C-alpha cells in the first residue's frame, strides 16, 4: 500500500485551514456575544409567537489546540 504524498498534503492543508477558520469564528462570536450586552445597543423586541434567539455556548478551546495555530520557526 502506498500513500500519495501530494494528495495527503493537500487534504491536510484543507483540514488545517478549516480548523483555523472555525477557531477564528468561535473567537469572533464569543467577543460579539460578550460585547453586545455591554455596548448599549438596543435589543429588538420579539413577538410572543416568535421565539427569541438563543445564545450559543461555544466550547472552551484548550491551549494545546490553540498552539497548533501558531507557526513555530525552527532554528
């Protein structure tokens, strides 16, 4: 059995970029949720028939996973 190096590297890069974007989105939404309650913006009133949107609790990302996003230079 052989592994195609080019295909494997391309798939790894796509997975890494997807992970990177997911982390960035989680961080952005966490900041938006925290600031929207503080920044004095008016809230829309929801009708009694329409449910109010719920805030999503994003999982806390471990430092080990965040370290994967840091490019390390080897000397």
